[in-house]
């Protein structure tokens, strides 16, 4: 795929190295990524392929800022804004997670006793503090919260999650139901970078097709997508190209 030379990659990884220290095994060092390089442009979906244990999930966590690295750069760009996650402060990482990166992991991590609808809607509200000191008395924030819940309803309905479950905590759901909440939370806010770690795991054929549609829509609006897809049919459908891990 050819790219306009005037367009910078949304994700640029240069000479990235990541090593783990196994403290329970005499501090043995396990190199996982060594000098890894990758570029992902707006509108692309790059699939990471290779055997388990080769560094795919480690790279995803570096792209999300969960893992640091010994060497290299992990640059994300959105318009005129950019950050090198390898050297970013915790505040910068949090800023990009809220506004620049969406991440669908293999497992849903949600606050206990919070209903599925609010788990999804909260993603739209996390960088929109109320004008007043008390959110409950702030009319503007209440309006934003209502709009966020409406968007969450639309996406949960599209993913075929029964409305009877929307107000219930996802911890009580089946694996497939939890994954649909996870996907809704990841896709509800359009961001320039979208990270997908086995997004169709635990899903039936109908919902896999919906996720494929959501990825296509993200690419069409210019998101740079990086994904791990063990479902070969899904991968072949959504991926612009593949990056192999040996």
C-alpha cells in the first residue's frame, strides 16, 4: 500500500526493545522485542501475526503505554499533536489514553457494580469534567451524560446485547456478552489510534460480522488500527497488511 509522502504515520515504532526480568528464576532476562520497527498510517489496519510468545501482546501494551521499554521510540500522532510513549510522563500517557487511543483487550476490566451501559458511556465522559463542583447539579454535564448513554445504547443494541442486561454489572455476564461490552467501550469514542487484541474472541458469527463492520468504519474515518486476530477469516477481511513476528 503506497502512502502520501506528506502524511506522517499515526503510529511510528523505531528500534523498540523490551526485556522482562524473571525474578523467580534468578533474575533471568528474557528479551521479547529487539530493535522492532513499524509504521501504521491513518486508514490502515495492520495485523500482527506469529506464534504465541513472540511479542505481539507485548507490542500492544507498549503502544498503549502499559509497558516501558529499554530502547527505542513509540510515537503516536493526531493532527499536530504527538507523543513518544517511550519517554512520556504518566500524565501524558493518561491524556493519550483518554483522547487518542482506544483499546479492546481480551478481557473486560470494569468497576464492580457499575452497569454495562455506564461502563460504555463513561468512556465518552472521562475527559469532560463538569463546569461546576457538583456533577449532580451541573446541567451541562447531565446533558453530556445523557448523550453519552444514548450513544452507548445505540452501540450495545448494534452488538445484539439484550437491553435487559444494560443496567446490570458485566461481571454477571457470559464471556461473549462481556466481550460485546468490551468492544462497545473500545469503539464508542472515535480516536486516531485503535488497538484490538483478539476482539472477536468468544463471539458468534453474527457479532463477528458486526465487529468487522466497526473496524471498516474506523479505517474509513482515518483511524490507524493495530490488531491481533486469531480468526483468519476476520484478519483477512480487515487487515490492510500484516507484520510478522518470528
